């Protein structure tokens, strides 16, 4: 930042030395000498050409008007110029002819003539004054020098008057050639230093050792339409006290700018600024040609809050603003502001360090971060046998193999295990033979019962077989739980999107291309980032052919939609929110990569900066900003996307259709069919046996058995005895009788029959 120091005598340069000591690389000083009474316009014109805007003018108050007039004549007293007048009497000047200029003029004063104490001291002073000397262009009658001299005299007279008697202050003969001093001089000095008085410049207290004044007040005065007004006060005790409320600031601004139309520059981009389509017969002019969030916001700030007129214009090229290192120039909105073609720039303009070093920004009116816009995976068509998906084909095969092996092993172990060889008739204490129920059919039945979580009513008794069963149950438990846990996710397709989940995932692959808006803050985030992931992403973006950069957000969204998941767009979260409301097949991937805000930009030294900033804060606090955002972000009723998590309809998204679980019905159907087939086979086999036993034709046996099977009311079936062949029938009878007796003995626990 460059400051210009203008002085017009040698003392000025000496005074300004203190300021010049503070020159740094960031604060440069340009020092020029004005010539009193001469034409200073060429010098001021050349200064204007350098683009300096901050001027410190050090000259006696009677020459201020002359120099400012010259500046005004060469248009060096315009918008964005700030003048600080060093003369402490400057506030007494009548600068009426310059009041309506748009430059900021500030000066300091150390006493307020309208203050009651000052006014009474002034009255005393006036009464004692013999002639009234008036400074040309000066409204008041007392200068700072006179006020300070008067206060100094008052301090001494008051000290003398109030001196104790022993000082005996009397006129003495002065002898210039003696070295003798006034004996009481030191005591009187001490008395003077500890004797505070109140003068024109308020209370005067002095430092006991240095004798310097310790308290004084400074007021900062600013030139407005009504003359110089106090904007802040300073003293050593209280520091700065600002005298103006945000309302005063906007009132003063409105007063100063009432005849001016603010030029507000923006760019076209939904939902910030959109060109309105005229209704039939309607001709749109001026600001009515546009609508959008930016227009509503600037209207609220300038028209509703600050009561100023404004005119919207679109920046040529529709760019946000980036710095071209070759031409050393800014383009887009920032360039437009720097060329002083507009007072304010508003759109989704991100506040960045680089931009902030060239223009000023208000407090952010919206906060956001970079995120990834990508298209949603198209759900795979529902599959009939999707219930098989929780396990891979390999796992199903291994499970089937495990089932067969365990069933076989159970069968073998049971045959080896003595405990599994049981007495078929427990009542018979010394059976002739033992029975083993773990033939392959029962072994398979036990293993299938447990993996289906149904169990079985026959259980092994041997150590090895029980251990084997335990292990199989453990296996069944884990497999069933894993299957159940995965099943829901697979049936609703939720876990099927195996693509990118974050910026890191994007950086680690090359299949999906990604890009940003060209020349925007998002691309400069990646270009400047020190994070290795983002650096890698920037490298990939730069080297991608065809280019992955787009001109604006709309083009980026279009590319994501058309690319069939081959392109992801790095975009600001606010814009993503807007797009997600309107495009149901888009989604945001991952969180925010950074955090920043949009601000209204303006050239440095804008007089209206505080007022516009205050208006933004006021709108934020009143909830107006949220209201505006809702108005422009929400999709028109009925056309928005319903998020999957929200609402009842969301819940129905998790419902499974026949398409998803149809396969289970198919399996059940096939199973039933196979059972029916087996049943028919069993029945026919039985018919064949009956036909042989009963010496009937197979057809007779078939119809007899079928008729009986279909007599549903019959619940008991008589035992069919084969037709007698004498001796066989006798032995049969004997064995049948003994078996009946044994059963009866079992029933009544009678040992007699055994
Ligand atoms: N809002 C951004 C900007 O101000 C645009 C972007 O890069 O996404 O540059």
C-alpha cells in the first residue's frame, strides 16, 4: 500500500519524519513538496496518474483549502481518495465547496469549542482579547496555537495566584551577568507541576519529572455534507471510542451518495443471477432484466437498508476473477473493480487471500467448502436369486462341501463310537443286538437341521460325534449370522456402490476424470495446496486430455450427467446443494475439503465499505440471508428430489419387491415339487410291495391305496397281512404275538413278560 505525504515547508518534513520511520515493504511512502502560492496542479495530476489514493497533507490550515481546490481541479479529489489533514486547526475550516466531493477527508482536533468547559474558557479568553483576527476560510476564532498558549499562561497565572505565601513571588531586579538563581524557583516549579487546571484544551496535568503534559484528548473528525463531524475520540486512559453507530454510518453514506447510482457488477450463473424471460408483451429494462439471489441480496443492502440507487451490469466474459501472471492483470469481476468500472461486485465470489490483496471484501454472506459432485450409481436390475449374493459362489460351494463332509464324518464317527450303538429295546436288559441310528440319512438330517437353525430331535451320544456336532453348530452360527447381516444390504443394493467415496479415492485412480471451473477459486485451491493428495489431483487435472476444466458450474454439471460416471466435478458445496435439489441422479461424494465464504467485493478505500458490511451483518442476524437462500435454493414445489433418508416415502425405498425375493419362492416351489415327486415315488414303491404281498394286480393295489389315502377322515390304517402260506403264517403269528406282548410290557412296566 502506498501513502503520499504532501508538505509545504521544511518543518513539515521534520514533523513527518516520525511517520516515515514506519515505512515497510507493505507500507510505502511517496513524499512530495507543494509550493505555497504557486500552481501545484501539474504535481497533483502526476500523482493521480500513479494511482495513489491515500494522502497525508501537512500544511498550515490557511493553505489547506488552496491545495484541496487544486486537487479537485485535477480530479484528485474523487471517489476512493482519502485525505488526512495534519493541521490541528483543519476542523475549523469552512470547506463548504468540497463537502459534496466523494473523497474521505479526516483531521484531528484537540479541543471541542462546543464543549461547556471549553466554551467557558473560550469566553474568558475572548473577553481578554483586544482584537479579533480572523483567518480566511476559518469559521472559528481560536487556533490550536492560541488555545495552547492561553492554557499555558492560565496554568502559570493560576500557579502564581495559588502559590503559598512563603514563595513570596515578587518582581525582582534582573541582572544578566550574575549566575545567581531564583532560590524558590525549584519549589515553584514543583508547585506548578502539581497544580492541575482546566483550560480550553480540557484538564491540564503535567508529568512531575519531565514536565510534559500527560493528558490530552484527540478527536477524529470527518468531512461530511454538514461539515466536520466527530467520528471517534481518543485519550490515553480510554483509548478509542467510536462516536458513530452503524446507523449513523449508513445515514451519512446515504446523504453523501444520494445523487449517485451505484454500479454493481455480477456474472450470470444460477441461482445467483439469471436473465429473466419476459412475459408476453413485456419489455424488461434496467435491473428488471435479472433475477436471483445476488440481485435480491444487493437490493436488500443498497435499496432497503442504505436507501441508495444501484444499477446491475454483467461482467464481460462472465469470469469470477483470476490473476494473469503474464499480463500482471486481473480479469473477470476483480479486474472490473480494479478498473473502477463498478463500485461493488456480487455473485458466488469466494474470498481468497490473492483476491483480498487487490480488493476489499465484506463479511461473508455465505459459508461453504469444496466437495465432489458425481452421478449416482444406476441400481442394478433386481435379480431373482439375489438372496444368494451375501456369499460368493465359492463360499456356497465350500458350504455344500462342508455339509457333505461333516454328514459323512458324523456317519463314520457314529459307527466307531460305542455310545452311539444303542439297545433298540431299552426294556430288554440283555439285547442280542445293538442298533446305530446314525446311518447317512439321519446324519444328513441333523446337519441340515442345524444349518437351517431348526435343530433335530435325534442327537448323537458319543464323545466324538457330540464334539463334531458342536463344531458344526458353531460353523452354522457364524455362517447364518453373516448371511443375515449381509442379506439386507444386498437386497436393497445399498452396498453395491464400490466406486469413489472421497477425494483420496479420486486421487488414487485414473479411470474417473475430475475437474473444476477454469480460473475460479476451486482450481486455485488445488493449484496452491500443499497437501499431497490435492497436489496429485492438480497434476492429474492439468495433464488430462481433453481438458477437464469447464467454463462454469452449469457446464460441469452437464458433463457429470452425460459422462456416465466417468467424470466427477469439484464444486462448491452451496452449488452442489442447489444442483442436488434439481438433479436426482447426482450426489455429493465425501465431505468438504476446505472452508471459506462468499463476500461482496469492492475497491480498497471504498467509503461505503463499513455501511455495506454492517448491512450484511444486519441481514444475517435478522435471518434474511437464510430466507433468501431458501427462496432460491429450494426446487419449485413438486419438482424436487426426495432424499432417500427423509420421510415415509424414503422408508418405502427400502421395501423389497417380488423381483428381489422371488428366487426364494422359486426355491420353495422347486423344493415342494421335488417333495411331491419323492412322495409319488414312495407311494408307487409301496403299491408295488402291497401288490406283491397281497397277491393283487398293481392296478388293484394302486386304486386301493389311493382310495384309502384320499379318505381324509380315516386316521388309522389297518395293517395289511400277506395272504397265508401256512407255516410261514404260523411263525409270523408267533413273532407278532411276542412283539405285542413286549410292547404291552413296555407300556405297563411289567417284567413278567420279558
Ligand atoms: N466461486 C468460485 C470463485 O469465486 C468459483 C469456483 O471456483 O467454483 O472463483
